[in-house]
């Protein structure tokens, strides 16, 4: 039986563009993983790794015109959006090169022998080492920043882990182009090309997470797909870390004081955020608690105007379009649900944005409206109108884990609900916003892109400098003669790395 072809498809028409590759068989996955595993020691030198990441950023920019053209043809995200995403991806690679150069991620601790302690301390020297081969599952909605050259790949390589990327079927041609860039960057800096390798196919993805030489995995995608891979990773004879981003509702709470102060501004801002990128951001605000009454009505009116003017758009592929249409039909058909702007089909290949409203009281206990508390990928959000603080508390208590949670409060600081609501939102998400919108994730050292399940399957972040920690494990050397220690742990600190010695920063 011949291997299944992998086609690049135009989401604007649904027509195939070209055959890009064939799906990898189990035997091919095994061969690829063994080849990648065999070159893992080539990434041991930090200077080479940093140079590799910088070369990858440079070559990505040099190839930008072709990459953006391919990505637009496969995702319909548009040249402007993709140009910004490519710049972000290159900056992310350079940021991890700086992390590698600086060396604090090694988290070096040295405690000298101390016989006066009870019990006595031996000489202990702790640092972090790479886990090994990392499997990366590319995302659909960010064909660059969360795909082949994206944050999971960049952080794993920065940690010293070679990578096998499972390409997303929505943009296989873009994936091939980006993989070739990374492999050329490796060769340019004297590293084996196999430190980054690409495979295609659903079955290949399953084989990858089960392979005994794969030491960890990073995933961005659906709850269903991510949970299946997470379970497979846990069911292995030797389970491995699985860092999955699965889904997020990204709730917003609008206080009565905020609605009274600036209902039109909040409604317009919400409309812009939930329609950005045809509602295909993982941080899209998909659920909003807004007050009943006149102030809430003004918010809904402003949201109606903004969403109505958004126009129709093309989703990433027709499978996602079909899922969006089915999801909004299911939700709109529930009792007491209204659609001031009906989301749905904008044309044969497009969708139109919209939103639904429901009394918050319908969501305070388990029932038929529970679907409104689940993510619907695409340009739709749900406005739950509340009559009391108790209703808000009851609904928040039923929400799943999220990437973000947002509080819209009075800007003058005179909002009696703000402190309690901020405390209630904090357990629900990894990033808490006040008087902003969650779409847009800065690649910064203090960033956290993760949250309680099902937002992610681990407490780690996939964005920012600390994303590197996912691919490392600590090792301590006890009473080890200095010449036998890794240079990073030797007494004289020959590499001038940041470390803590006897509890103090050296």
C-alpha cells in the first residue's frame, strides 16, 4: 500500500494546490527519530546553539517573501498578518539565543560541604540538562510562530534538544519551507541538519509520541486531539512530559461600574478582539459576563455595531469552517439564547462574525446550556447578562481552566467589585488582564501562556523565556572532583555563568 499524499489546499476555494509530501509510515517515523537522536550531542555547545538560532532567524527573514506567499495561500491569513507573525517568529528565535548566551536557565546552585549542619551537607552542585528528542505538534492558527519554527521548536533547540516536528495538515507547504530554513541554518553553523526534522500525517503523530527515543512533546491544538496524545504519552512504558495547549474560553467580567463608565468603549473593544483573525486566536474572548440593564444594553449595542461591520472572512480550512457553523447552530438553538448578530456562513467559503446572549442565571448550574461554557473556534462570543454579584460568582465557579481571564473595571479606581473579582479570576487562568483584551501575546521574559486544564496539560508556558524549562531536568553532582564536573559547575566558574553559591547569588 502506497503512502498517502499530503496536499496543500487553498482555504479560499477548497481546491488542492499541490502535493507537498507523503505521510510518514511507522517505519519512517522510527528512522527519523533514531537519526535525530543520534545527533543530540551536537547541540551540547551553547555557543553553537545560540549561533544556530540567530542564523535561523536571519534565514527566515531572507526567505520571508516565499514563506509568506505560501502561508497566505494555505491559511488565508493575509500578507499583513503573516508579515507580523514572521517578524515575531524571528524575534523569538533571537530571544532564545540571548537566553542561551546568558545561561541563567541552567539554574545552577552550588552548596559547599558544611559539616556544621545537622545533618552535615556534602558538596552539592545542581544544574539542568536537556531531556533529549522533543516532538513538536504544529498549530493551525499560527503557521509560523506556533508551528515549525515557532516557540516550541525554538525553546527546545535552545535547551539543547533536537526536534521532530509533526507538520499541521493545514499548511504543509509552509511547513516544508520553514523546515528547510532551519536545516540550512544548522548546516551554516556547523550542526547536523537532522537536529530539526519534519514528518507529516496523523498516524505519524501518534507513532511519534509513542516512540521510546522521544523524551518530551509540545502540542498546540484541540482538546480532543491533544488529550488523545497526552493519554498516549502517559500510557507509555516510560511516560514522558506532554506540554499541550488544548483550548480556552478566555472569560471576561465587566463590572457594573465599568459598564456605567464606558460601555460603548468596552463593546467596541470586545468586538475588535473577538473578530481578530476571524476569531481564530487561542486567546479570543469567547465568554463575557456583562450586567443587565441599561449600561449592559449600551455595551451590547456597541458590540453589535462593531461585529456587524466586521465583514465575512475565510477560516483556516473548511473542516474548521464546518465545525464553527455546527457549533454556533447548536448554541443558538438553546432555550433563552438570542443572537443580536447571527454568526454563520458568509458565503460558500467564508463565515460571518456574530455573538449570542443568554441570562447568566441559565449557567449557574449544570444543564443544557453547558455548551456555552466551551470554546467555539471562530468569530463568535457569548454574552451572559447577570443581575447580581452572586450570579457572577456562581458562573465563574463553573468555568474550566483558561489561558487568560480579563476584568473590565472602572478606570478611576472606584469599583467595589474589582478586588474580589480579580481574586476569583486568578485561579482560572495563567494570564490575568485588567482593562485590556487578551488577543496578542507578548514574547517577554515575564510572559505566561498557559493555564489550568484544559487550557494546558502542564503548569508551564509556551511563550517567553521560561518556556525553555519544559525541556530540561535537574541533575545534582555530590562530592565530585572538580576536573570531573561539567565546566558550568566547576569552582572557578570558567564560563562566568550566573549561579547561586551557598544560597547567595554569585
